[in-house]
C-alpha cells in the first residue's frame, strides 16, 4: 500500500516539474510554430544565474525569482535578435519550416559549450532550501518531503498565474490572438512581433523555474555537461505532445500522466525502461490520438 502511495507521490512531483518545461515549449509553439529545443540550454543558463545568486545572497527563493527574470530576458533576446531575423531571411525559402528548429538545436549546443568555456565543466551544487527527508505517517516514511511539497506548490502557483494571465487579462487575449491568427491580430492593432517576444520571455521564465526546482530535487549538482536538463527537455516535450502541443492545460495533464507512468515503471518494473517507456507512450499517443488528450481535431486551440 505504501509503495503504491509513494509511487504516486513521486509521479506527481516529477509531473509538476515536467509541466513547467512543457508549458514553456507550448508557449513558443503556439506563438511561432517552433519547437524550441534551446529551452534546455536556456534553463541551464538561467539556473547558473540562480546558482550565482545563491552564492552571493544565500537565498534560494531570491535565486528562483532572479533565475526566472534571467530566463525571461534570455528568451526575449533569442526571439528579438535571432528568431525574427531568421524568419525574415528564410520565410519563403525551401527550409523555412525547419530552419528555426535547426537554429534552436544549434543554440542549445552553443549555450552548453559557452558555459563550459566560461564556468568550466565541474559540478556545482544547489542545496535544498528545506528538508528533503520524507514525512512519516504511521511509522512509514513517505517519498514526499517538505522540499517536494515546495516543488509541487510552487509549480501549481506558477501554473495558476499563467492560466489567469492567458484567460483573464488583455495581455493574455493579445497572446492568444497573435497565436491564432497573426494577420487578424495585426489588423486589430496587436503588435504581433512584440507579443511573440513576450511569449518567448514567459516561456523562458517557466523553463528557468523548472530548472531551479529540478536541481535540488535530484542530487543538487549540475554542470554544462550534465544530462539532467536535456532529459527535462525530452520529458517536457513528450508531455507537451501528449497534451496536444496547443494547450497549457494539456501540457499540465500530459506532464502528470507522464510522471505517473514513469514512476510506476521505475517502481514496479525497471529503472532501465523509464526512457524507453516515455517514447513508447509518445508514439502510442501519436498513433491513437495525434491531436493529444486535449487538442481538437479541427485545429481549434484549447
């Protein structure tokens, strides 16, 4: 019984982290139709900014905010300087559809290599801001600690804030209009380029939060060479596709589903099958329901 409960708790915690990365990918996809593989590098760079803040001020919470601000600036810079130029140059060329995706892959490699040159490839550590010792219930230690409670709570707060932003504000309306039909949005007076850049900025902040919350949840160490951020990107992307790649709600549900499935595979089958299972789940969703669990068949956006 407690094994089952612990597995569910592990899945929820992992899903909460994946959801932030999935949301970051969905935001960029909705606004520019680009799968931003550089999001892993952006999260890595933002987490290094957070680490530097911790070293200076010894506050994880301040570092989380600073990291998210850095992630927003990095995302805005990438769109305003790189993506806008790229879209103009290749908009009518034979590789117009894939050039931006290729560029994000190149940017991911550039960020990782640049960080390696600048800070070195040795591991640095972000220590948990609260205890990572599981709560005890009826003499049984749960796989859910104050740290994991913080991770899940912070993720929920950020997801609610983003949902309110998109559903209840004029800014959210402009973001949705620019994503749905840029031409009509321009006719309505929406500055589409600026709105898209803002979408990249919000995505960068969400990705940075995912990186900052993921790191202390593991062993706390990371480096430009570590695979943790690449795995976060992969699982976030799979979660986004499962959710439909168009919907923030779908991204969250896809992340929770993925987190739970992988947790059960890890606990009851084998840890060596976790990565394979994620891709099998992705392929099954594409075969059975390619629009995702939330996506609509006729191109409507959730």
